[in-house]
C-alpha cells in the first residue's frame, strides 16, 4: 500500500468564524482514519492514496456546503513522514 502525504490549507471566505470551518474540515479528515497533523498555516495529512483523496474530497465538500472556501493542496509520494525509505 502506497502512503501519500498532502500539505493542505483551507481558507474560509466571507464567514463570521474562521476556526469553525477549519476545525470541522480537520474532524472530517480525522474521521476518515487519516493521520492529521495541524500546523499554524497548513495541515499535513497522511494516508493511502484512496483514503487521502476520498477524505480530502469529503472534507472539502463539507466545508463548501457551509460557505465559500478555497483549498490549496500539495501532494507527494516521496515525503511521507514516518515511512521508511525504499
């Protein structure tokens, strides 16, 4: 099983609270069994290819259903922190 990492930032637009949509976004990722490492400006998310893309799709859709958002993501199969190198 290949493990991918994604550095993800969610930017809520025109919303009264910034932390609420971001916290909800992170909870959706966590509920998908992904490893979620929040940071000050972005979050590192690790998981299998299918779980990672499905989790990000679901988390984005949940955020988008509640207001305007921008999501930026960078993906890597070479920077999976915690995984041994081949």
